[in-house]
């Protein structure tokens, strides 16, 4: 049976010797380069930029050219003895310049600039979340790898004890009961090893898929779960809000809502446009079929006078959107405040756990050595050795688990600060 687990161990690690080690920073970059959400948000930036350029054309004159042709089937007399021509045609070029439209074009342009900034913030927000997810994914694989290695070592420890106990039983020094207890503990250890191997494999699959790799590929991860990471600087709420892309987006949305209100008001202000038209074609009453040029200069003024209170109601609707955006900003501020304080508390408290679990591990190592030696000397029962083995396994598991919690807590705090881009560089 143990040969099965040894084969599984070999299959897990066979590809790692030749694999290029992958650090957490390198993994972040691979995820960012592959992720579809990043590409989608970048396309949104392009779309906002094209929209901005399109709106900017509203400041410039517009030139349109139109043409028409008609054929009168019946013969018509303009006066006795004079027939009108059947063909009528014309080509007209018109140049129009908007002079004043309640500043609606200016407000549309300003709104488009804000939307372009919001789209850029959307990219930053996506990057922040992806870096956090990549960190969690990376450390999950490392933690599961280490737990698998610990379980493998535990199988070896119990297996060594089984060899000793079995030999002493064959020599008649102990009863069959001790052998059975150790044998049962060995099967439990092998079962735990199998579970950890499965967890490691599934975590590795998620890691590969997230960076666009082959799901079953083996990747050597170079960063250790126990490596020290410098604690980020604790920032107050206001500084964190300045860095948070989602909060800056909320501020932009408030400005955008105010511009929308301004555009609603502009709709009910006077609008003035001037233009010139140049036409070449037949006259309306086409007697001789000749075509002529004609030039028309014009000014068009529109003054909204009475719309049954439509302006007032539409402005109120737009102003309610301003209030909604302001409330959303306030709600987000409270959420960021909660995230920031919770993340900092997790980081500092879990850091204290690290000293505890390392101290417990030292105790468990020494206890296992002493109890095993005392059992071999006949001074302790087998149960004390088995208990020490379980304590050793739990102590090592706690070291891996608490280090994993610490890495995740750091990632959460960096994300709460809005500093994931800096951390990922």
C-alpha cells in the first residue's frame, strides 16, 4: 500500500526538478497578462476615449452635402404654349456652426472626460482585485504543498516506529496490541497524505488556469510560506481613500451626476446656430432646364418658453441621482473604513500567533524525540509516543496554516489600502 503513496509522491514532484521556479511576483504578472477582465477594462478605456473624441467634434462646424432628382411623368403647362421640363435636380452643400446651445456640448465633453477617467480607474480596480486573488491562489498552493510534505514526513515517522514495534513484537518483547495501534496510526497517516495530495493537485490546477496555463502542469513555486514579508505602513482612512480606485470612482460619479443635471438645464436654454447653404440645380418652376447657383446665409434661434413644468421635474429627477451617488460614496467610505481596520487587526493578531506556533513546534519536536527514546528504553507506553506524534503533526500543520493566514491577511490589507499595484511591482 505504501508503494501507492510513494508513486503518487513521485508523480507530484517529477516535473518540478526541471520546471522554472515561479515567484509570487512573477505569478501576479502572468495572471495580469492573461486575465480577460483586464483586457475588457482596457477596451472600456479605449471606448471612452473614442467617445470623448467624438463629442469634441461638436465644437467644430459641420458640412453636409445632399442631392436630389425628380422626374415629372405627366406633361404640365406653365402657361399656354409653354411646357415645364420633366427633370428637376439639385445639389446642396450646407455649413453649420453651433454658436450657443446652453453649454450642452461643453458639458457633454466634460462628462466624456470624466467617463474616460472612470474607465481608467476601472482598470486599476480590476488590477487590485486580481493581484489579491493571485496572491491568495499562490499561497494556497504553497500551503497545500507544505502540508503534503508534512504528511509525507509523518508517514515516514510512523513507518519507522512501526518497524521498531514490529521487530520488538517478533522478539516477544511486547504484545500484539502495540503493533496494531501503530499500524492503525500508519493507515491514518497514509489517508491524510492522500487527502493532502489531492488538495495540492486541485490547488495547482486553479493556479495554472488563472494564469492561462495547462491545468495539469507542474509548477515549482519558489516563495516559501514561511518567508518574512515586511508589514506595510499603517495608513489612516483619508490616505487610503486617495489610493482606492473604487472610492475615486465614486467621487467621479458624483461629478458626472452634477454634469448630467447641468445638461438637463441646458436643454431649456436658448440655442443659436448659424450657417450657409450653397445650392446648384434647376429652379422649382423648371421651364428651360437650366441650372443655377444660389447662396443662402441663415441664423436659427430657438427659445424654449413654456413646457408645463417639464424642466423643473426633469431637473429634480437628475438631482435625485446626485443624492444617490453621494449616499453611495458615503456608504463606500464606511465599508473601506471597516475593511481597513479589520485587515489591520487580522495582520497584527495573526503575527502574534506566529510566535506561538513556532514555540509549540519546538516543544512538539523535543517531546517526540524524548518519548520515542523513552519507549525504546521501556520507560513509556506506546500511547505516549503516538500522542507525541499527533502533537508533532498538529504543530507543523499549525505553522503552515498560521503562515498562510498571515500571507492572506497581508494581501487583504494591501488591497484595503489600494496599494496592490505597488505591492505587485
